[in-house]
């Protein structure tokens, strides 16, 4: 949970809406929403790999980055949820 809480703080600083949940029987997850386009949302999980290292993951099992580098992880999530205006 600590990894997700640190990521939530970083994403809030980038003006994203976040909601941390811990559904019964599932990994805790962080719902990240672009407030300018609420359809642009993603669930992020933190999980340790077989080597004991913690990583951030998108809900579809896309690895975002190492949990020790919360700034880079937040930037990658922001780029996924970014809306391009035309």
C-alpha cells in the first residue's frame, strides 16, 4: 500500500484524480483519472517480482516501472492518460 500511496501523492501533484482501493481477495489498486477527460482512467497495481523487487503495473499487466522511482512511474502514467487536443 505504501508504494501506491507515494504514487498517488505524485499523481495528485500532476493534477490527476486518484482513489486507492483494496478489494477483498485482490491486490490493492490505485484508480487514476484524468479530470479533463474522465474516460481516460487506469488502475495501477504495485507488486513484487520473483526477485523481491517492487514494480508498478497497469491493470492489463503492462509494467510501468520500479516502485523506487515514483517520479518516472507517474510521468509514464501521465503520458498514457494524456489527452491530445486537436
